[in-house]
C-alpha cells in the first residue's frame, strides 16, 4: 500500500500536458479575484450564513460531535451573486460561457431538475472532455449542438430550481468530468438529461483553479487535478485487457502501464469522490475493496458523502459507495 502511495506521489510530478486553459468568470462579478467573497458568493441564508456557504466543497450541514464538528453536505459548485437588478428586482445579468466550446445540453424545464433551467458546455483542452454547467437560469438562449466562444451569452441569471427565491438568485457554476457515457444504462432507465445529469458529472474546486490561473496563467489543469488530496483508494477486479473507459477519456488519470495484464485497478479519490488517478495492481480482490482511507475522528460516512463507512484507518464501501464504483468503472 505504501509503495502504491509513493507511486502516485512521484507520478504526480510528471510532465504536464494538454493546452493552456483560459477561463473567464461567467458574469461581471469578479469578487473572487479581488478578494470580495461577500460580494461574490450567494450564501445559503442571507441573514445567517457566511459567504463560504456558497463556495465549492463541504460547506453545508454542519454536525457537532464530542470529537469535533464536520460539514457533511457537499456543494459541487460556486453560487455567484447577481450584479444588476431591474426596477422589479429581477436580476438582469447575462450568464456567459467561461471558455470556448460546444453547447451539449440546455434544460428549459425549471421543474425537471434541482438545477432548474441549466446549460452544459463541453470544452476540449487536450485533457479529455470537460463540462461547464450553469444552473438556476431564468432563461436559456442556446441550443444543444451550438458552438460557443468564451463570453458568449447562454441565458439570464435567475432562481429556477429547488428551494430558491429571487432574493437568493444566483448562477451555480461547475466544471466537471463525465463519469460514464452510458448513464441511462447505469440508471436502468432513460432520464430527461441523459449523460448531462448532475449525478454523472463530477466537479473540482473551480474557485481554487481560477485563483491559480490568476497567479499563473499557464498553470496546467492536469497538474492541478493531480495535486488534489487523496482521501481514499478503492481496488476493483480488472475485467478484460483494455483500460477503463474513464481512463480512455481522461488520459491524465492513467498511472502505471495499463497495456500490461494486471489483476486489479486501484482508484484514488478525493473526499468528494473526484478521481485523482487509476493504477494497475497485481493484488487480487474479488470485489471492490477499500485499500486506503485517510484516518479521521468520526465515521468515514460523514466525510465521504456516505460512500465509505468505518473508523480510523479501516473502511468499507456502503451501498452508495458500491453504486459509485459501478458508475466510475462502467460496470453495469
Ligand atoms: Zn449551488
């Protein structure tokens, strides 16, 4: 186990690849870059909650235990405040593409998703397909298949979706990888959003990457993603000679030689389940098995979106964790 850990650490220092990633913010709100977080983030409660409740990460649903406190609910995006409102108080900000790409999905039905009306744009920087997602729009102004330039409008900022009102109108912004290209097969039924369902899109801390680009416009996305802290690793039996579909899509996930035979794959994940790397292993496992977990004070389920359970340095997959592994390995 320690050798595998070292392998991940060494390879993370390997050469960067892919194109330079240029990102702009989706509205005129630049508070993230000027340090005005209260002006940038829309909190979950305008009276009670700090701006950080609108940030990416484990920022919600704090639970107190004798051993300490833990934020158990994960927010997979940035909630960005509007800058302009009309005489009736409705936001007038246009939400714009953060980078050049192609619109792959526009959901025009506010009631069909917790995201409300939302748009997904695919970007190709030589790192595999990335998907920016813009949610809670009042209107969408684009159609799937439409090529888009950075800064092109996608719709107007609004408050569509579950549990929002006009006072808390914001754009929820994500940048994601796609977990499976057969998401309907995984569900066992078609869903209205197809592969662009939020459950099939896995995002990282885009605010942190914006700040990194502000410091170094040539920062490598793959290097940034490799630097995400590993929280746990899962070993799954290898089926067949080829690599996993997700590694074919995202070559920066590939650690070690995937062309040689091996008995299993070891998959490294962050706390939120973002994939950091996948390496072949000759250890034999009969089913998905947790091979490493970062020790924490409380049950692992509070830290891992209920995918792992157990305490200290031992953990096993919950039913939800097993479903997650099936999704990322296209095993269904
Ligand atoms: Zn949000």
